[in-house]
C-alpha cells in the first residue's frame, strides 16, 4: 500500500511545490494511518492543517479506501 500512497502523493505534489512546499511520506501503518511530513513553505504555513486534511487526506481517502487518516509528523 505504501507504493500506492506514494503515487497519490505524487499527484498532489505539484500543487504544493507551486507554493514552495512539498510532502514527504514517512510511514503507512497496517490500520490505514498515513504519516507525512510537510516541508518547505508548507512546513511552516498557518494553513498547513487545512492543506493536510482538505487536500492530501481527502485525495488519499477518495483514491485509496484503505486509508483511514493522514497525520503530520515533524
């Protein structure tokens, strides 16, 4: 499943990079929790929680039903 998650992250990555940020896949747990690290401008942006939940998490959950949650690690 990690490879599938990475493929979906690669789809959202250009939007993040356009704003000077990026996303790094840290881990995918057996129970469907995806851990990511927001880097660059996204790492310190006050809207990063919205980006994480409404952008990254929503896209992952739509395309991969096994994903239950996306969490940010530092």
